[in-house]
C-alpha cells in the first residue's frame, strides 16, 4: 500500500510525462488517484500538468468537495468520481488531449476498429463517447455506461479518459491509445488499412480469456465481427 505522499509524488511524475510527451497543451488535462473509499487526490483547475507540486494537489471527498489543497479541483472532477464509482477495481484516472487521437474524433473518425493486435488484446475496443460540454457534469454522464467495460475512452472532440489499478497503468493506456491513432493514421496515409480477420480475432479472444481481461471487444465498425 502506497503512502499518500508517494501517490502525490507519482501524480507529479506522471503529469510531467504526460506534458513532455505532448499529450496535453498548456493547462489542459487532469489526473486523479483514489486514496480510499471516500478520499480522492486530483489536480487543480488551471494547473499545468508539467509543473505540478505534491503539496498543491487537491484532496476531495467523493462528492467533489475540497478538503485541502491550493485552488479548486479541476472542472472535470465529476467525470473522475463517476469512473471510480462505476469501477471499484481502479485507483487512477487520467484525462488528456493527445493530438492525433483528438484529431480522429474531431474528424468524426472512430478508433473502435480491430486493426492492431495488441490494442485489441489490451483494450478490446476503444469507444468514443457522446459529446459533452467541458467542465460540466455532462462529462460524467457520457462516460458512465462505457467506463464499466472499457479502460480507455475517447471523449467526442475532446480527448481521452484512461483508468487503471495505478497511475502508471492509466498512463500506459493513454500512451497506447495515441500509438493506436498514430499507426491508424500512418496506414491511412499509405492508402490501405487491413483489419484483423475473424480467425485472428477469435485467437486474440482466447488470449484475452487466458489473461482474464474483462474489457469488452465490441462496437467494431469495420470488421463487423465484434459487434455486440
Ligand atoms: Zn479536457
């Protein structure tokens, strides 16, 4: 069990990695970690994820009320809380604006396609939520159902939400979503995107079962095989 201070330091470290990898610009994005059943650490509204300080993070309850820290919790606090309420197995959540992934959703293009084997293995599918007005409770509404079965969501014309059992796993999922967008974009630029065949997906499903992965393989738009 990590101490609260260690979790604070981990949030600072992950924030720097997110900023350095251009997964956010300026003061975009937010990070949270669940400490226990009624306490949450979350980044402040208007802060830059590249320059966080451990003692400036906001401690809130699960209604989003601030208990300590500098400034106010991010305007997306209700989205983070909803993710924890729907998923007792997760302890960290990251909202970021990775540019290629965000470009896909701005163009009205989905990444819920069975193209890259290890992406299908880890995520099943990466669905896109409905549109929500930023910094309102709409963000919580649009993720509520999807987050139950998915560790990575694309927020329509806004960015991503990734969750995990700890901060590093939520970060790796963010990295992986942007990688998926990059590879898909490159393939499209080269002129052809090969989707996985029925047989290839069935074998991946066997591996997913073996690993006990609970994320859902559904909503695939192109191969037509994984539709729920
Ligand atoms: Zn955002």
